[in-house]
């Protein structure tokens, strides 16, 4: 079995694959103060809860955008699973060519999503990941990472409202019954959700125009992405497991290249 770990700014998401079958997923908050023992025990307990013995984990691959957690997390994998994890970065085979001015600036999470979208849905493809930030990455027909757009995530936008405006409350991020809001909570929800739908539709439209790709496939992932994907026709596919699948694909490509 393969354990895949995606370290984001807010959450760490884990998945266990038996070949190409995803057996289970788990999440924990990203906290830089955790020790290797805390990470190890948490992961072992999560696996045990799903009936997966840690001894069945044959390999581990990690993608991270939070460098400060990597020492403890990597140490926990070595200590509790007796495996040295593969970290997504130089030396990994992705099948994606980065054409950015500075390829090292492209986050591992974006590369992983690009690999999954290109391998599973073909190119050209625009990959949207609704995380702490929302990213839009354009992958060409030949698998080149052509361009990327980054905007504040919907949760960041929501926090800005209730943290910086004294009289606005903390709210659940969900679509209200109507955009014609008559009280504070639904008015905030309307602005957040409908405003974000508008942002997504406009950015997708402009990417298609400037790239000259009117038939560009649009694939989305990320926790809050489902809310947006359900409300717009500009997103063709919503795949909640895209990042985990990308980690599996990179692992398999890298393993084959190393014999």
C-alpha cells in the first residue's frame, strides 16, 4: 500500500492507495509545533480506525508547501512506518514541463494537481484548486505548465470580513437562498459565494481568450471548490481527490524511472 501526504497551509490530507484504488482519506490541521511522535501516533491511529495496519504501508510520498513541518513529519514516517518518504521536488518524474520564469517558485501542490489533471483529463487543461489560496494553472496540450494565477481563497476573504469589520459576525460559508439578502449573515454569504463565482467565471473566460483555447477543459479541486463548481457551468469537472491521485501518479512515474 502507498501512503500519500499533502501538506497544505491549513490542513494535511492523507490517502492510502492499494495500487490505483483509494482506500481511505484522512485530514489533520497543519500545526508547526507538532513533534515527530505526535505526527506518527496521529497517522497510525487514523489508519487503525479504518482497519489499515501500518505494517501494510510499503511506501510514502509527501507534497508540502509548509517547509517548517517537514523535519518532524519526515522523521515520523521514518520512525513509525520504517520508510524513507519520497518528497515531491527535484528528482521526481512528473511528465510536466515547467515553463515559468523561475520554475522553483511553482509550489509542489500546483505541480501535483497539474500532473493529475493532465494524466486523467488530458490537455490543454486549466486546473483550479480552492485551498487557502485559489490557484488557476494552465497546462498545454503537450504537458507544459504555461501560466498560473493566484488569488485569495474564499476562507481568507471571509476571515477578512469578520476580523476587520467589527460588527460583522463569523459565518458559515454557504450559498444563501437568494442573492437578495435581507439580513447580515445572508448578505455576507451572498457577497462571498456569488462574488467568488463571478471571479472564477471571469478568470476562466480571460484565460480562454488570451490563450486562444475556447474549448479548454476546466478541472477543479479543493474543499470549498464544490460550492463554486455546483453553481457555474465554466467548471467541467470537480474532483475532490485530484491532489491525492497526482501524488500516486508521481510516485509511480518516479518508481518506474528508478527501475
